């Protein structure tokens, strides 16, 4: 793929609830361009409140892509996203020299910017062993095993998604991914901007966001999705905890507390993942002028 220097992708990345959406919208408006979402949960049509999708007002302010892209009943992987996102970017670059991407899903960001390593075939015996481990000891046992065999994978995925944790263990124990793989060439240049806040402030924002989700109707949204609780798309924070409350395994108050805790844990893993991006530029969301200056300098290169 031939590099086209005039085409630039500005990536606004960072942990959940840090304020990526607002910054991405301001930047896209400033550049008169569009936004491509690299969020592995916001792409589902049926998941809205629990995935903190941009509001109707935010969606109207700037054209977004891959928000409500597919149904929870469809099978969709990071590899599918890589294919679809690159195709969409090709179309967008016919209209714009610069496009803004925004997201916090490490694997989806990697798929977009670098491409994914080839996954090894699944091991049926290992898969059965992992299912038995889960049935006997719960997801905590799977999480501990993944952290032992592949701490890098543990920091990149949703550790409360049972199927993703199992698959990550399969990959790690099956020989892992090819560490020497060359990054897939892209036809555009990329600038990675990572947003972060002091931990206490970020965690308070996460707790507040969960409370706002509850006030906005997350419990009713989860109740409507309960018949589909075993679908892959619903094995995620904000829904699994409420499903367990509906089944009497805990109170609603306990579920809400767990949603906050699991969201904070996820944010910590996201930050760990993004710290590996050696060429990234780090800012706090309020540093808009500095972010704009960084972006404009990159565009002029």
C-alpha cells in the first residue's frame, strides 16, 4: 500500500470516561472533518446507555462512523473492524485530507493502525479445560490464568468478558501471536494523542458516569436485553453485573457497585496498554489549545 503523505489520521485515545468524545468532536469541527469510532462496544445498535454512546446532539455536531454499526446478533471481530474501517477511511480520504479516529479499545485501535497478527487455530481440549475452570471457579480463575501467561493481553481486553478471556488464554498457551510480525502498511500517516487525568479524578468521573447511566435508564435497557444475555456482545461491563442481579445472585445496589469497580479496573488496563505507545502524545482533555497545536504541526509536516 503506497503511502499518501497528505492523508492523515488523528487518533484521540484514552481510558473510559476520560473525555475522548468531547475532544474528538471539537477537533473534528476545527478541522472540518468526520469521526471514525474505534470502540468495540459502541458499534452495537442495541447497546446505548451502557456503552456511553455519543448523544444525539453530539452525533449531529459531527458525522460519526461505526456507531450502532451492527446488531448484537451478528458475529463481528476486530479483524472485521479492520477490514471495514480501512474501507471507510479510503472513502473518507476522498473528501478529507484529515480524519479523526476516537476510541479506547486497544485491540480495535491496533487493528486500525497496525493490522492484527494471524490467530492460531483453537485447541478443543484446552477450550474444554477452560470452560471447566470457569464453571468450577468463576471468571476470577480465568483472569488470574491470563495474567500469568500473557499480562500484555490482560491489559488489552475486557477482562470481564468471559469469552474474550478464554480466547486470549487459548492464543497465549497455543504459542501466542507472532511477535516478529511487521506492521501492516497503511496509506495514511497517523498521529496518536492519548488523553488521561489524575487517577482520583478519572475514577470519580467513572463513578459519576455509572450513576448517570443508571439515572438515564440502564437498568431498563439491561432488562430488555436479558433474553440475549449469553450473546458475545453482552459479555461486558455494565450488563453482566445487572444480569446477575436480575437472576437474584446479588442486589441491584451491589451490581451498581461492581459496575463502578469493573469500569475502574478496565480504565487502569487501558492506561497500561496505551503506555506502550512510544510515539504517542499525552494530554489532559482540557488542554485543547495544546492538542490543536500538536495536530496542526503534524498536518503541516
